[in-house]
């Protein structure tokens, strides 16, 4: 399981400062959007890095989409997000598969 400092380093490595902001339907960055997609929010408050990223994953035609996907994928891996989803029983059942 990753630490907070690992997460900060991951965000820095993926230029979080240039990506933070809102990528949502109606924002300038979201040229068109499809429906029923999840929203990812990353909020960081530390001396080393601060900011919020709000990304509706149904946004299409974005210049930064590939950078966002790569950053979020690596952050999920570093933080081990799956460990925090569902109940203990849910996670145990998934490990048995």
C-alpha cells in the first residue's frame, strides 16, 4: 500500500500542477461529453503540493485526456484504491476469484 508521500511524488511526476482544475461538462476543456460516466476527484493539501482535480471521465476531445488517464491509473496503483472499495466481505470474495 502506498503512502501519502508516494502519492505526492506520483502527482508531481505527472505534472499535477498543470492538470488540476475542472474537466466537466460545460467547462472549456470538455469539448463534448457522453453520459453516465464516473467522476474522479483528486484533492491534495500539503506543503509540497496543493490543488483539486475534478474530472468527469465522459469528457471527450480534451487535450490532456491521455495525461489525466496515465496520472489517475498510476495514482490508483500507488494508493491501492481497490483496498478501500466495498466491505471486507466484498474484498475477500474478489480475492477468491
